[in-house]
């Protein structure tokens, strides 16, 4: 897994739990939750509130390597930007999901979805749409449409797969270019990130006897398989190589 650490300009591993019932909002409960995270990671010392009841604890971002954790009314999330290893990033997420049944009184019934996401940002000054067409190609049905217009403005690279028969565990791969029609028309491009995301998601309440940490570990194992089977060779490496030859 660690061979993906340096394939993009920026790499991050995020995990989040979406709940059916609103999370506790008492001052003491919220501070106790973040204090437990800070005990494990003392450099996470920047604490602040955003609009709509979102609270954030994070490290300084100046170095480009930082952890963060957030609480929203119905969402618990954590992430590590440019981690030293994927396993280290997972340790942060395991800590969060180990704590929440006790610090936030989150039952395993109260799971709308649990998501593990890998993000890869490639900085490229140019037309992201054309770059993706060169790197990833078109489906045969779309190839002939290139003769209709003069410039490619948008092309969607996204798919979702069921990983089990009941469709409760899914994998989504999404490529997000950030080139606008205005930039294509004027040919004035900024150094915008072209992002590739892999998300493994489990919907619904957990089975009796299961735990959030155990479910997270299963999603992690499955994501390792998906990254090794096709994400690196079919998505990440082609994008990296296309940028390198520009």
C-alpha cells in the first residue's frame, strides 16, 4: 500500500461515519472527545468551530503533513494529509472509531454509512479534460463524438460497484478535473489539482456483535485489494505519466 504515497502531489486518507441520529452537542462531551484524540496526537492543538455546528481539531498545515478530526451534527470524520504511511493514517481512524461508542454514545445501530476514502491530487497547469482523455481514454461509444465538437469541455470518469450481493458494501472511483469552460476558451490555466478518489462504503446498521473498528478494518483490507488490482495501473499511473510528458 505504501507505494501509493508518492504517486501524486498530495495524498490523503479520510474516514467518516454518517449517523441517523444527531450527535451529542453538550460542551463537556465535545471537549472530552477531542481531548482524547489530542492525548494520542499532542500536535493536534488547533481547535475551532465552523458554521452549522461543525467542530475541528487539526495540526498546523504549514508543513503540508497534518492530521484533522471533525464533528458535525450527524457526521464524524478524520483524515491525514500526506501521511508517513497508510497504516499510520489508519491508526488515527481506528482511534476515532474505537472511542465514539463511549465518548459520544454512538450505537452500532446508528450507522447510515461508514466510508473510507483515498484521495490523490495531481497538480497540473493545463486542460484537465484533454489530459484525462489522453491518460484514460474514451469508451468506444464516446470516441466518435470527438469529431462533433472542437474542444472537450467535460467528460465524466466515475463508477460505483457493489462489492457484495446485498449491495450494502460499495466501491466508488471518481476522477474530478477542475478545468472550466472559461479556462478552455481563454487558454489561461492555473495550477489546479486534478483529483482521483477511491471510496469504499458500507451502508446500514452494523450486525450484532460487530464493531466500528472491525468494520473499518474490513473496508481497509478490501480497499488494499482494489488499489493493487486496478487503481494504480488503470488510473493513477496513467495520469502521472500523462502529466510527466507534458
